């Protein structure tokens, strides 16, 4: 049983460019959340997708957008990259609703470096 | 704002001994869930243990146990018989009526042989 898989593992982008990160949830899970983890800090919630809709959003600008596909996989898009967007981006999957205490599984993350 | 505070940026323990990591949180909800996650150098978040706020009994998973004090909003993690593989960053987190996990800043645990 595959866990949460993310791609790419590492990538380097230039300021102003756009990036797309991908996530496949654990088998049987229908909910995907994205987190940003800056170096030396705890993860920060970006948004959550369920039934192909954004259900909740953290304190991130509109440059951060996402999508969920019918097979429950998800993409995170970041436009107009800033140096401060350099971070580890974690995808988490679970059954909906996460507030009921369903176990949340994380992928290994995508390291984004903006130069 | 909901917050999670881990007051120990770094902790160390001798192999086979016991260590306790501290966590306090702030929420106005009465029903929520608390978690401890482990993040080794591979960076994947691994669930160590979870506690349901409405349960008074402290959760236990093998060598890992928690001391949950709801009134004090305290949720500490005790690791018994520490092993070299326990070395990692440990994050305390909670989830309530919303969809998001709120994390603390983490405690880096070193296990000395």
C-alpha cells in the first residue's frame, strides 16, 4: 500500500517563475492538505482540498493556488515566486473530515529553492 | 490566535534513558485532537501518538506516552528506553473544528550512545 507520494523531490526556480508541485494521497484517502515548512520552523497550513474544492485556506496570498483531481491527487501552484517561498512543501492526506481525528499521513515533501 | 508552544528547542538523552518533551497549546474549543509527530532527517512527518481531548486517559504507544493536562492545556511526550533511532525533530500539533493541523516550532532530540 503506497503512502503519500510527492513530486518532484527537489527543484530550483528563479524569482518570478511559477512552480507546480504534485501529490498522490494514500490509497483510500479523499482529502489532501498542503503545508509549507520553512527551515527551522514548524509546518504552516496552506489549504485543504476535498471533493475537488478548496475547503479551508491558511494565511497565504493568492499566488498560492491548488487543484484536486477526480482521482483525489492534487497540485499546488505558486506564481511569481519570491525568495521567501523557499521551503519544504508537505502534502498530507486523510479521510474527510480531518477535524474528526482521522489519522493524517504526510509525504516526504518537495524542497523548493528560489534563487 | 490558536498557538502551540514548545519551550525546548533542543533536548538530549542518553540511550536507554527517559526524556520528556513539553508542549502547551491555546484553544477555545472543548473538543479537539492532539498529536506528536516525528520528523527525521528524511523530512517525512511520522505520527508518533495522538490524544483525543475528551478522553481523560493518557495515550500510550509502546515506549511513547503522553501526559495530557486539559485544564492546563499541556501535552507532554515521554519517551522511555530511548533508542538511537528516536533522534529527530519532534512536533506537537493539534486539530480542532477546522481542517488544519497547527504545529509548534519543534524540539530537536539528540540521543547519545
